[in-house]
C-alpha cells in the first residue's frame, strides 16, 4: 500500500495564550528569585519557562498521517448557487489523533467554514473498510462568481496535551469545483439564413430537386422522422434515414471579446476602474453563455471563438470551439467557466488580414459566403479599432449579424460596426440580457434568398439556471 506523504507545515509552532502566560509567569518568577536570592522559586521559574518550549518541540515532532478525500455535490454549479462539500478524513497512523482542529482552505472571496474541532480518530484499521479511523465532515460552500476554484488543502491544527503550543499543517490535496456563468433564458429567436435541415443540404436539394439520397443508414432511436429515406426503406425492408443531412446542421458563430484591447493597449496602463472592467467582462461571458445555450437547445451547432485572438480554435484552451447537442450546453458552460480573465495581447498590422481570411472560411463546403451566411453574434466588452476592422471583414459571412456591446465600447467602434451593417444592441446589466435579445429579434430583417428561419420560439421563464452534470458528448471537431 502506498504510504501517504507527511503533512506539510503551514506555520511554525506557536504558543497559545496559556503557554504565553506560563512563559511570562516563569520569567517573572526568575527575576524575583534572582533579586531576592530564592532558589526554590528559581526552580518553579525554570519549570514555567521550559514547559512551553517542550510543548513547542512536542507538536513539531508529532506528525500525524491523514488521508483526505473531498467530494462536491454537485461538482458543476452555476454562479450564485452553492454546493455541498463532503470530506472523509482517515487516520493512517497507528496512534490515536484527538484534540485537533480543522479548517478547509478556500480561495479569497469565498466564505470558508469556521474552525471546528476534529472528531477523535482511532488507530488505522487496514482490514476493515471503515471504522473509528475515519470521520466524515460536511458543509455548504456558496460560489458567487464564475471560474474554477481550488478547494483545499485542509488545515489541521495540533496542540500538546496541556494546550501550551500549537502547529498548523496542511493535509490532503486540492480539489477543483467548476462554477459556470449564469444563463438567462431567452424567449424569442432570431431569424437566420439557415433552414432546419442545414444550409448546405438545402442548397443542394434546390439545385437537384429530383435527386435521391445516395447515402443512407439504419434508423436509430432518436432520429427525426423527417430524415427517413422512404425509397431506401422500401428497397431494404427496414427504416433507413438520410446520412447526408447531418453535414448540413445549421451553425452559429459567437465571437467573445476576451482581451479588452481598448483598455490594455500595447504600452498602455491599466484603467483606474479595474473593478468595472472585471464586471463588464463577466457580463460579456454571461451574454455569450445565454445565447449559446439558447441556440444549442434549438438544434444549432455553436462555435464560440475569442475575438481578440482569431488564431485560437475556441474558448477552451486547445479545444475546438464547436458544440452540439446532446451535451454541448454543458461543455460550452464549462469552457466558459475555465476562460481566463481579461489579458492584453500584442497586436500587429496583420490582424485585419487574419480576420479577412477567417471571413472567407465561414462558408460551408464549396458554397459561397453570400449564399450560405450563418448567424453571427459578437459580444464586445472593450474592443479597439483592429477588433472593429475584424468584425467589419466578417460581416459578409453573417446573417443576421448582431453585436451585443457593453458600456466600455467606444463610440468610434460602434459607428464602424453600424456602418458595416452590424446590428448593435446595448447591454448594461445582466438583468437586461433577455430584453436585449428580444429587442434584436424584433428588428431582425430576413434575407431575400428564400431561406426560412432556423429557430422556433419556446424558451420561457425569467429565472437563471445552470447545468446539473456535464455530459460526455457535445463537442465537434472543427
């Protein structure tokens, strides 16, 4: 069996109030005995001075061996909610551990439980699966903001039998809990240039209205009946569905401003109101999460890319930014939860050119961008002119093209987007996300190419929600 590592010292041994008082009394008795030449009192003085030192040496040499496991229920929570933390502490030593105190360490900004007495732990029992050597602790932890928080290690305070000295040690590893951004239910849907069956397949069908599907497979549970290939079903004697249509799933692209280039310019300084920038960035993440989950639930495949770094594949580090149901909503929220805070990037003169190359790739297959434009949503916190130029170059590949802008967006950026026919919608607080989406939907102009809307209404409610447990699937390689 692998032996646990000894507990790490979190602080040097220190005297308690009792130990400090005894040390001062011993020092006072020593002074009195030397002044009046009282040898009997000097013996008591030496005892009073030595006992705290012996106690400090005792707690330093006494190193308990503990195994700590931590479990969160649920492990993935939405910002503003709480999770239950269950801790199992097991004594790995042959000696009994009692009189210790425990406190779980949490990041700054979270309310940790107060220090409490650790129940007595009996000697290690290697044969029995559980016994007196294990105790179970529980508490609730409220998580107000999005992010990935490391909980632990547990801090164990051990004192000597007389309570004269104490030392704190860290036990167990650190465990992560994922806090996803809040999701605002959106009631209305924007029209798009994608049909329910997908852009590519719809254009192919209009080009060859009498052509039969060349690829078919067996019907699987959950396949929509509209994809049943009846000629192939008649020939095979069993239900067959069209495989080609899956390539044409409607796709949406979300561009999230992750660098705040307008504030963190090369050679610039950090803005005075850093707290305002922080909340603006979190608001942008909530907007992207609400839009992405809303469209995923309505059959879209969603791509979420950082605006400030067009070369990256998606919001998750090293992970493609394409998500689809089932499970894509949970994966999107988890990737947004792991998104780093705003940081500055060095920009070069080729940023606009890279944006143009990206715009050329927004079409699917050999379909031209003008014929197969996808819905595009930009969530802007504080972009600069180069970000605006990138969005202008991407405009030809998006229909509709909606930019949700916060208070930190400069007026010249808004003017450039409006001149490029971007629909600009202001979002100043999280409570207005639903109204901003509904306002954008009311002004949605449908394109004149004969395409139909891809999304239907159906989301309702005003309360925010988050994912329960992550799913294994949901992400596409792009």
